[in-house]
């Protein structure tokens, strides 16, 4: 089974939210490369902002998915997650 990583690249604008989001970025190491990424909270806010602008459901689903991975999954024991996947 092949594995893939997906990255979304966003253009930094002059909007105040983009400036503050950029100032809160996180430095992470992925595949032996350091990258700077928006925090999970800022990613959720941006996705909700895009949903509000265009009513494209994908942004709402993406926001919920980021929330689930970052906040819900961390509070559930790994054994429970594994049993739900199996």
C-alpha cells in the first residue's frame, strides 16, 4: 500500500489575519525537512472563513477533520482508536 502526504500552500496576503496567522506558525520536521506550518487553530479558522465566503462544503469538512485529528483523537486512548478502525 502506498502512502501519500498532501500539502496545501496558501499565499500570504496583507490581511491582518494572515499576518497574525503567519506570526503564530509552527516549525515542524516532516520527512527530515523543516517546514513552517500554520497552527491547527489557524487552519480551522481559515477553512471556516473560506466556507463563509463561498459556501463550499469541502472547507467545512476540512475544518472538522483538522479539529478531529488535533483535538478529539488526542483525547481518546490509542487502543480505542485502533478498535474503531478495525
